[in-house]
């Protein structure tokens, strides 16, 4: 993991001001150098995307995968709705 929760003051030069990193719902994973490992990780991320648990984007500068966790947010939202 190259980044998870990141304060706005630590935003990289190429980072967006609309980044979800400060919210704690996203993290970055360095792209493996070995092709076999990259292919395995891509398949794993695609599987979890199909299940609706995450949204993953492969980025190239610097090479990494940006992953947003969706399922935990949905679970938290449902818990709040039950309490209300």
C-alpha cells in the first residue's frame, strides 16, 4: 500500500483537489513489477469490482492501482438508516 488516509496537506503534485484519500475510503497499491503478479492482482480487483465491493483504477504515473472501498460505505449507510 503506497497511501491510504492522507491529509490534504500531503496531496501529491499530480493529485486532484477532489481526491477521496482524505475521507479514508481509498488507498493506492503499487503495481507489481512481475507480469504474473500484475495479472493476478488485476483479476482479483476485477472480481471484487463485479461484486460491488470496490472500484479500482489502474494508473500509470506513477504506476499503481487506485482502489475505492464501496461495500464498507454501503454497510455504514445501512446501519445509520436502521438507527434513524
